[in-house]
């Protein structure tokens, strides 16, 4: 079962109309696009949904799903050595290998700190690419995630950690699969979203140190972090990722909702202020519609 692609002809209607329009205007940035997704697919959307946008670190969602699909095929294991001494595939996916953000320099022993590492994600994706026999990382992510989900307008033009460009309409397809997996191999999404090395402290880029700074295998897990790019009304087990290019995806299975967005403006103070407010209002509207006034 797949969800129909979102196109620029989709616009918020009824109860969503004024909410989404007002929220995106309040962001104060040009050309934002946003989609609201439940188990049936896209329920509301606004903005230039088919415009290609840089995803930056939201690409890590694709990388994690691709690596875990290679694990499921038996071509790679989570416990085999990878990265710095003492680290494994699981450590690299969970940002717990001890490697620095942008270089293969050891800052901590594996499993002792949550150090967000682009080089760790790139290294584990390259390992999966090699084991799967893919010619390059772009083909690995395309064959194992983009093509099966019908995300035909998204391209991988850079590293696995931050190299995707695609429209919000494709992000909505991804969000729908993460919310209610139907296409990807059984257990892959669950593995990515399940806490890995729970309790580790570390810095969440843009928001400072959190203790704990919870993470799954490639997906950030909401927990009770504050401050955060999502509202504290999300479930603790909600998961997702944001990117420095001004894009995000979050998924709350407990509440049956996912939201994704992308812009032409890099992440900054505007996003720290706007994203949690918008997401909280969308979630509140969703719960009111589903459960009646609370």
C-alpha cells in the first residue's frame, strides 16, 4: 500500500486552512512548505510542495534505513567492528562511537557519550554500500529507500550524512512510511527508532547539551529534551530529524501524526522559535479532530 504523491495542487482545506496559512506566514522566511500526515496519507499541506530543497541532515534518515536494510539482509551486523577501536556498526548509527562531528578523531570511548558525527554516518553507510555491492552511496539509498517509496524526485548529490535534495512531497511519502510502515522490510523502521545506548548525555546541534540525549539507530528520539525543535507535547518516543538547511521530519506514532517541512533558509533562531509552536498547534488540532475537544 502506498500513499498518493503530494503535488502543488494540494492545499489545506477546512479546519486546517487558516492554521497552516497563518503558521507559515509567522515563520517569516520565503517559500516554506509543510505537509501533515496521518495513517491515511497527507491530510493537509501548504507551500511549494514540489520545489526541490536541500534536506541536509534529514538525509540521515535515508542513510539509516538503507544501512539497516543491509543488516536485515544478513550482509552486515550491528555488532561487528566499525569506526574507531571498540566501536561497532551500532555505535556509528547511534552517534556513540566517540568520533568527532566532522573528522575521524576520537573524543570519547565508544558508548560513553553521544557525539553527533557526520563522519560516523558516512563511514557506516559506505560500509553498507560495500557489503551490498552498490556502486555508490547514492545508488544504495535510491535502491533501498527512495525507489521503493516512490520518492522519484529526490536525489542524493552528496554524502550520506547530508546530501539529499528533494521536495516536501517526497518527504511526505517518507513520513507516511515511518508512521505506518508498509513498504520497507519489516523491523527496519522500528530498529532505527528504538533507543540505542539509552541514557547517554551529549550535545544536540543547535540546542546544547542534554542529559540524556536520546537517539535510535540514525533517528533522533524526542525523549524529554528541552529546549528542542519539537514541542514537549509530542510523545517521548516520537522520532525524526532536522537539518541545517531548514528542513525537518518528526513522527509521533502514539498520536498517529507526522509533520515534515522544508524551506529556502538555513536553520537558525527563526526555526528554534517557529517550529515547536507550529508543531504544537498542528498536533493540538489533530487531537481535537480525532478525539473531540479536550
